[in-house]
C-alpha cells in the first residue's frame, strides 16, 4: 500500500464540476454530471461502476485525452482548459502514466521500443533512459523478451510491457483503466499485483478503474461512479 497521505502531500490532480455529454437518439446523454475529484502524492484511489457508467471517460478527461463540456481540471494546481496541445502533451508526459485495458502497443515495435516510445514522445531519449527501460522490463518480468515483437507476446506479457511504458518517464501519477480486463483470472491477478507493488515501491499515486472488489479494496480510497455522479 502506498504511504499514508497527509496534509503535507501536494495535490497532483483535481477536478471540480466536470460534466461530459454524448449525443443520443433522444437528446444528450450525461456521462459525467458535476464530478469532483482530487488525488494527492502517494495516494491510491479505486473507481468502480457498472459497464457503460463512464469510468473510462472520466479517466480520459482527467488525463486530458478528452475535453470536459463543463468544469475545471487542474494538474499540479495549473488550470488545464485553454492550454495548447503542446503544453498539455508536455505536462501530461511529466505527470501521468496511463495503463489501458487494450495495451495499445505499437505492433511494429519490440517490447523495449514500446517502453521507450513514451520517453521519445517526451523528448527524453538517452542512454540512461534506455537503461531505465531495460530495468523496468526486468522488474515486470520481461527482460528475456525485450527484443521480441509485441505481436509475439501474450496478453499478459503485453500488459506487463504497457505497465513498464507507463512508468518510463517516472510520473508521480498512474491512471490504470481496467488493466486486467482482457486477461484471464490468474494472469490478471499477477499483473494487478505487479502494478500495485510498483506503485507502492516508488510511492506513485494510483487511480485504478476496476470491476473487481478485491482489487478496489487494495487502494486507500474506494469510489463509485453511478449515473454520472462520483461518490
């Protein structure tokens, strides 16, 4: 478990009154309805909710991959709305590591190259970054596969590479969107244990979207998204 949060730990991300709408056959559908959220350095939070409740949308909005229709989003106290795409990309790379359910590995790249991709986007490639990528792959049990094409890896191996990629820039915050959703039970449990252990070891903040109550119980705070409301 990450270290206990106290008043001296800075707030990494906060949101006030987030709203998100999507078009429907009978008018707009409210997916997020006045969501307030914040997470401090070293804190772990899980978010549960039924399928289609908007959990992935919430993570996408919090990470700036989607834009809210209303409300304020702040990264390290800085308002995100109205910023340039280049500013957002640079700030996101320094703040957030994202683990997706669908892996999103580049099929033309091997495991090591996929981990390094996040650093390349952030413009941070040098020998020390390559060393860090190899060390991360070793930590997730993939050092023997670092030159293998991502298309030759199993689902569990791909997600381990994705976890290493999320950590390559040493972000203080990791967002994980159903990271075991495409894995069988035993493989999923191994990947989840790895993710939670890595967050603990490096005092990362973690926002975990999961259907699994046992995984959710491992975080310091448990929230539920229902009918657009987070509680």
